[in-house]
C-alpha cells in the first residue's frame, strides 16, 4: 500500500508541476503582450491570444487578471524575448525560445545546461534553417463541426488540418497567423490554443532508444529553466 501511495503522490506532484509551469509560461506571455500593446484585450490581439491560451490550460481568471495588473505596473521589470539555437547530443537540432529580464543570466544558464547534457549553443542561423515558423491552432472537436467550417478555414490560410481524439489542429503559414486568429474570432469559434511554433522541415532519424533518452533528458532540463518558454527539436 505504501508503494502505491508513493506512486500516486509522485503522479500528483508531477501533474501539479506541469500545471505550475504552464501558468508561469502564460503569465510571461501576458506580461509581454501587455508591455507591447497595453492591458486592454479589445485592442491587443496578442493579449487576447494569451488569455485564450490561459483558458485552454484552465488558468483561473483571478490569476490572469493579476498577471495583467502586474504587467501594467511601470515598476515591473520588462521581459525580453530571445531565441537561441544549438544542438542536443547525437546531432539533434534545437531552437530555444526564452522570455527573461536578465539575458546574461539566461545565456549562462543555457550554456551550463547544454554542457551538462552534452549539447552545445550554436551561433545565430546555425540551425534556424531547419525550422519553419508556423501558426498552430487547436479547436475543440465537440464544439466545431469540421465539415461545416473546413472551406472557411482554408480561405483563412489553413495549410494543413488534422484531428486527434479531442482537437481539430490547424496549421498556417507565419504570415497567416493573424488572419486565422481574426477569422476565428469573427466566426465566434474559440480556439483552445493558438501559438506560433517552429516546425522542422527535416528530421533526425535512426537514433537508438538510449540516444533518444539522452536528447529527452536535455530537453527536459532546458524546459525546467524558468527563462525558457519553448524548446523545439527535429528528433523524429
């Protein structure tokens, strides 16, 4: 019984940790959006997107409002967005998106994490060509009839439309992200999430299970850093 309890306890801690990280990430997205476009979501599309994503991860309304209020405080430190390129072990390309109030600390931490995980930070452009920046939208399958809206989605710039057990997943070109976002709003279709992702145009294949585990450990360590928002890779 003790072992079962410990397993359940570990599962709960892991779930809580994932939720906490998701809330922290959304909080930073809100802060950046407010600093760039103000605290009124009516006139700030990026803030609307962040609030929408907050709803998608069940972030409480009071936490969202608190994040907006903090960001409107002139004494609050501004966050700087930055992207770092590099390699995980076994030649897997990485793109690391950060939001930080101290870039010097951030790059020092990233170098340390990469070094410990047998990876390396590269120069700008070293792996960026491997990735295409795309808009990715997820719609609730239970609330949207794909057959009814598919042609509209294509008109709004959908390059690819896929489904999984819960979602309709729409991919757009980077340049069509705003068009899709606005079009969904006008059609009163609420996305579970909408974000810009870096999708590889070629993949690293043929790694052993042990090699893949090496890569996964490094990515996990990077994602655990407070300044890291997203880590994209080209491991198949």
